[in-house]
C-alpha cells in the first residue's frame, strides 16, 4: 500500500511538472501573457502546499516529501520557458537536452489559465490549470490536489 501511494505521489508531481509550468505577473495583466517568460521551481513553496493538501494523511505526506526530494535532485536547476503556445523545459544539466512541448489555452478565468497538452506520440490529452499570482504561479494537473509552484528566474 505504501509503495502505491508513494508511486502515485511521485507520478502526480512529475506529471504536474511536465504538464505545466508557470510564473508570476499578477496585477491587471492578462494571466496568459503574465505566465510567459522563464521560471524555476520553488521547491519550498511546492512542498508547503503539497504537505498542506495531504494534511491528515501521513502516508501521502511522506510520499509527497520523498517525491519532491527526488525531483529536487533531478530538476533542481531546471527552468521552464513559456511562449504563447510552447513550454520549453531545460533540465539544467549538461548531459540532458531541453524539450519543447506545445500547449493550447482553452480559456482564462480571472487569474486562472486552463490548458491542454497533447502527447505527440500517443495523442493523449492532459488538462491542467495555471494560477498566476503576483510573484509565482501554481500549476496543477486536472484531478490532482497538488500543484507545482514556479517563480521568476
């Protein structure tokens, strides 16, 4: 049971990371424009939000902390660059190549941008939200409680 919960937590973190990444801007600016730019993961804020979402479930909380520890090691120097229709993930290590992924904005509501990303190989479509705040954004995959927090680089 523990390994299933841990694997689910790690998968949710990694899918969220790949699904969307975003940054701040806030204010009166259009959130779809405010998320454009280069961002990095704020692991402390991400962990704080994830642990708060897992409150009362010690196993899930430990799984989230373990998954984020692995992510910190693998993606500690990663950057996410957004244009109006593409996200480029640079892992920040010399032996790994950057990857660009197209996305489609399906709607914006207040400070929230709804997006779809289609897997180029399988055609499977994932959906998520990007909530744009003044100095960070929170990306969440549809159906998940946990979000990835990014800050301006």
